[in-house]
C-alpha cells in the first residue's frame, strides 16, 4: 500500500463475525485500507476461520496489521488492559448483535455496526444501543456495503 | 474461553438467540441474576445484549455462551463455589 501517513490518528478494532457471508473479508480489507490511509491503526479480532481468510488473502501483510483472537480481545478490553478509539462490528446474525452490544458495554470506543446479509433489515431493528449503523443488503456483492461505508466516512469522523 | 471445552457441561439450548436464552432462564429458573456483558462466569466473559440472565438451581449455574458462527448456547454447569459466588453477588445488589 502506498502513501501511508506517518502520523497515528487513533486506533480501530474490527470485530469480525462468522465468515459464512462472503462480503465480510472483502469489506474488512477495504476498511483496513481506508483506516490506514487516514492514519488510523486497525486491529482485527475474529475467530480462527475469519482471521485465516484475511491472512491468506494478504500474505505479505500489505493491509492487515495486528490480528488477534476474538475471545482474547474481549478479555483484554473487559479487564481494562486495552481499548480502542473506534470499533467496527460486522453483523449478519444474532451473534453479531450480541458482540456489538458487548462492545458497547465494555469499550469506550466510538461504535459502528456494519450490518449486511439477507436479514439486515431485521437485524438493524434489533440494535437499540448507541452506535452508528451502516447497513446494506450485501451477501456476495460487497459494493452496496462499501457504498454505505463511504457515505459515512468513519475514518474521517 | 477455551476452558468451556474442559467443563462438564450440559447444553440446554443450542443455536438460540440472546433473547431466547434470556427468556428461557427467566421462565425455567426461579432464581437468577441479571448481569452486564463482560461479566465473568468461571473464566468466561459473557457476551450478549444486556441484561444477561444467569440461572441458579442449587449448585447448577445456567449461562449463555455465544460463538460467532453458532449463535448462543445455554450451558448448565455444576460448581458449588461458583454458585455461591454468584449468590453472594446477588445479595449485594
């Protein structure tokens, strides 16, 4: 990746969900790119499958930086050993809502929920905690969700 | 959270939603406590939409356990010391 900004302008945690919906890995790499370009240090937290999809797609680590186990990230934040300025939670199922609500409760980060998949309308309706909702009915094609993210420009906020 | 695998647990509900698990505990257990996400049971930080219910039945503890790909499970584990600790927290609230 070219044109990286030397100055660090905060940190962001990307909380990945189950990788069964294809757009997740693509959007995660895109968001990492935009955050890094804006000088924000992204850290990824996911389960083994979600993390491995990213690592295999970016073997020279042009995009991804630190990547950690999701349970470990939850533990570190809960134990106040670590926190982030921004947190993006990927949501396409009920478990995603649970993780986002948990991040809202344990972290001081500005929370963004990225809601996608077949049931995005229903899931958005279940989010009753403070966050910035970014949603699109995206399953295989990441462009609707990319467009929704670009409209919010969370790397600039 | 790897310790779940080493526990002698019974699954009461599987692939449920956080709300189904909360409702199940409140319907089936007269004794329960409400906690916030991140509350620690054994070595597990609970995940979910607050309030999270933890059921108590003598020495058995019933709590939600969430995984990204499998939704929320309700696990039932027998542990005298942990049940006593949870009851002491309940008394303090």
